C-alpha cells in the first residue's frame, strides 16, 4: 500500500477550507495538515494535523512538515480588512504569495489555489484585480503543477461571516441557475463542498503544468475525488 499524499491546507477556517477538512474524513489516501493562525474546531471523525502559528511563520511550518501539495483557500473580506486596500492585500495577496514561495522552496510539488471567476490584473474591480495579481505571481513561482480554481458564487453557510450580497445571491441562485448555459455556464453558482473536493482531487494529480478551472472543470475534478469517498 502506497503512502498517503501529504497535503497542507491554509485557509482552514473559511467556507472552502472547512469543507476540505470534512472531505478528508475517512480517506486513507491523503494526510491533511492544516496550518492556521488560531485553533479550529475539527469535525467528528477528522484524523489530521493542525498546526497553529503566526502567519509570519507559516513558511517555516510548511518547510518542517514537507507536504507533497499545498491547497490555499485563504481569503478575507473588504469589511474584515477595515475597508483598507493595504490590509486586504496583506492577506489576499501577500500572505498567499509568501506562503506559496516558502512551499516552493520546501520543494512542494504542486499547489491548488481558490481564486475567483473574473480574476484579471486589468479589472476595474479591486477584488478581482488582486485575485488576478495573485494568479500572475503564482504562475511565476515554478511549481511543477499549479491548479487555479475560478468559482463563481460560492454556496454554503459561513460561520461568523455574514455577507448580505452573497446571501442574496445564494437565495436567488435556484431561480437563475437554469438560465446559465453556454457562455454563461462559468457563472453557475457552485457549492463550497464541490470546490473543496475539486481542490483535493487536483492536489493528488501528478501531471505537470498550469491549469485553470471554471465551473465545469471544478465539477469534474470534484466527481473524480468523490469516486474514492468511503461514504458517498
């Protein structure tokens, strides 16, 4: 029996990160190591490592645990950043890039990053522009494999993070989704659990290269991961 793949996770307290943890329950093919700034309440049945450290030391932690792959589901909000561009960039851009560079120095083979649909360094939207900058930086680091997920509206219940606009979008999603076909398919709302399973499924792939995944690609990768789920 082969050794389980070691996957490091940053962003474990967020919507997608929590789903990544749940998606590993009962799996023997991966060993999850979450790196967080504070303790995380783990779901029942979770068998994993949790390393609590100051974000400035996350690189050292990754160097110590030596994972095979890194999943980044890290992100803050405009409100939590105090509506300050520098504070927002410090988390959504710089912390992501610093951790990715540290992982590459530690010879981590691959990285999966949850970005956003519409990410573009030329975007007039600040959020999407920052996401585009992150994608560009990650692409230049040199991972053997880099997967960037670009989901549209994320569906799921956030803990302690009320987002009125997102909540409205989730409420309207069942009415709008049937009309999102053809060129509009990438805008289809997608469950955070689907994105989490896709991130894990892509983290275990070994083919080298740089890959971008929108709604359909995310769903395909999630289905592949689910084939090995002991509790479908």
